[in-house]
C-alpha cells in the first residue's frame, strides 16, 4: 500500500479534499503496529477508495465496550453509489466479526455525508442512543457549536456474519 499513499493523496487533492500523504503513511505505521487495518478498494487498477478499522476506538462509548470502529471511510465521488462502498463496508465487517460481535461507525451530519448516511442505514447500522458528539464530547441540550467534520452521530451494528 505504500505506493498507494501518494496516489491517494493526489486523487483527493484533485477533488479538493485535504488528505495529505502523511495521513496515509501514518495509517500504514498504525497498521504495522496492529492498531488498525487499512482496506483499499480498486477496480481495473484504479483506486476507488479506502477505509480503516481502528481496533481500539477513541470514542469513549466504543472504547469502553471494545467495539472496533470503522473510520475514515472514503469512496471517491465518481465511484459512489455503484456498490463499491457497500462491498468495502461488508469486507470490513467480515474482518471485525472475527474479533467482535459489533461494529461501530461515526457519520457527519451535513449533506456532504449524505451518501454515507444512506449507506450505513441501508447496511443495518443504527444510532447507539448517545446523541451526537463534537470532538468526541457528547453534546447536551443548549450546547452551542459550529457544525463541522468533527460533529458526529455514532452508529453500531450487530454482526451476524
């Protein structure tokens, strides 16, 4: 995957997403240390997207319950809604099911995350009942925030694979 790091950084730069090569290199280091798995999906040698499995989530609800987190799930827009994301998600769930009965995932709240929101719900993920967080901190009624990529609704799925 080392050769894919530069390719992914360039592909995401071309569509205006900030995903520097250092991010992908860090993922490889974490994978080599056993902290996460990085899954890449390709079609006819074209990189379509990737996802990571973080075996020990930073989100307290998942961490306390030992729920692995599907994290940083990205399918390039040209390949969305063609089944590639579903295939990659299913593969991640298969790997997680070897270690856990549940998978967790966080999703942003803005329309930029619409495709992901639809995919996760159609795939059987449901909210964990803890509300939304910002920077991993649970928000309560009256919280004043700026909605950004760190404002997240957390979902889980029971794995019966």
